[in-house]
C-alpha cells in the first residue's frame, strides 16, 4: 500500500507546526470560528465566509502593530468587487 498524502505531507506539517508553537484547531471549531452555518450542506459552508479567524487576526495585528487604530473588522472589510 502506498503512503497517502496525510502520512507523507500533512502529518509532517502538523508536527512541525506544533513544534514551533502553533495550536491545532479541529475542523468543527475552525468552521465555527470562521462563521460556517452547520445547517448548510458541507459543499456550500465556506461560500462567502472568512478565510481567517477574524478575531485572532485582528488581535495579532494589534499586538504586532500597536499603532494600528482601525475599527474592529476594518482589516477584513474588503470591497465587494474582491469576491
């Protein structure tokens, strides 16, 4: 049996990420934090949803750049033409 992508790539990346201090977020929690609607079919849950954990991104931008003074949510307020 040939090794799959999980064993050859994903598992190694996850171990490396843990080693440098990142935290693994289970899919269910990640979907919730990104604003997915659990009542929507899985194929459509990500449509028009954030690519990021918006609260965490905003907090880290403010931590790394204390002079950032935009309103909460402004960082991800893309013009509608971007979508």
